[in-house]
C-alpha cells in the first residue's frame, strides 16, 4: 500500500517514508501503531491528534474496495504536513497520528482527505461505484495511551457516518484518566469540539 519512498530498517517492524518535508513512520499493524504512537506522544511536547478512517463503496460493505483504492487512500493520508505515523488496520481502515497540530488543522486535514477519497470512482463488474470515506478523530491533549486514543477515534467515527456532506467527527481526549474503561463497563463520554 505505501509503496513509494519507503525504506525499511532491518530488524524493525516500522517503516519510514521519506518526503522532502516530513518523515512518516508506517506501522504494519494496529498493535505496533498503538505502541509506537504511545512512545511518540511521550517524546513530543506539541498537541497531537489520532485519526481513524474507513473507506466504503456505495454498494459494497467495508473492506470491499480494490487495492488501487486502498493505495490512493493510504497515499492521501500520509501527505499531510503534520503526519507523523500511519498504519493500515485491515478492512479498508487506516490510522494516522498528526503531530504539532490543533483542532482546526486536524479537522481541515481530515476534510481534505475525505474529499479526495470521496471524489474517486471505481469500476466493479462493469459498474461504476462511488467511494465514501469517514474519519473520526481525537485530540490527544495530555493522553499518551495510543490504544485508548485509537479506540476514541474509532468511537468518533460512528457519528460521522450519519453526517451529511463531509463525514468528519472530532473529539477531545478526556482530562485526567487516560485509560478507557474495560469492555463491558459504562461507555465514556467525551466533550465534542466545535468542528
């Protein structure tokens, strides 16, 4: 998926995409992404955001899109100025860490990516299908738990599907406790940003 400008370090499960302006770390799976961004969040001082994107076609369910479309979505995600890390999670789902960003910049980035992906058309069995993309995001604030932030970003994605137009929904991480409740316990509430 991330096939251009990538070099791998032998013995490492992380890949680094080289660009003229930024360095993006590509993680091969969800677990490595969560652990990697936790390390990155502890080492950074600026505001960060974690985004979760899903791509769908209009007549197929999630994950039923071509490799070419997955590559387009992946390349669109990693082109942002503040992108520090990315991962393909499977089933046409992606995760991204934006560094040194605020709520407005994170929302603008998410809107630009969804507009790019939603503008694509794919031919499937002699039928032209329209793609849709949805992004849920969370501003990290003081939270340094990559797994909790990715789960909150996934939670934010659900209400975004119901939105007309650009399907982006951003949250703020809860203050104080950085851990999400264990499954089966009460669902946490998060303050919505005005984006």
